[in-house]
C-alpha cells in the first residue's frame, strides 16, 4: 500500500511542477522551466524509493552493463552491411518493377488494350 502512496505522491509532485509552469506565466522562461524540472526531479526521487522504482533502477543498471558487453561492429563491417542492404533493396525494387510491368502488359493484351 505504501508503494501506491509513494507513486501517487510522485505523480502529484510532477503535476505540481507543471501547474507551477502555468501559474508562473508572467515569470521568466527559466523560472517556469525550473518549476517543471524541480517537479520532475522530486517526483522521480519519490518514485525511486518505491519497490517498482527500485526494480526499474536495477533494470536500468543491468541494461547498461549488458550494452557494455555487446561487441559492436566496426565501421568497415557497418559500411559493408549497409551496402549489401542498399544493393538488395535496389535489386528487389527492379525485380518488382519488372514483374509489375510484365503483368500490366499481359493484362492489357488480354483486355485488348494497346498502350
């Protein structure tokens, strides 16, 4: 139950930040932006103390660790793969254009049209 209360409080803090933005409509843009950022930061801090917030933070840390373990392709491999994809796309486009044109030609002949 306390987690739900924490999440509700976090939501209300974000809403308060947004409400502050609109209530400070005559203030400088920096003050309005600061109002929203403070509301978001306070809401995030309260949400991080909840069980789902803690799980989210652990998930984020594990995602970063997993991304560091990935072996990224070199620039040369990336360029070669991109070239293969582009050539394949052009080849398929030409093939589909040829099939479409051929079928259109056959249909026009069957219908007695000459174009």
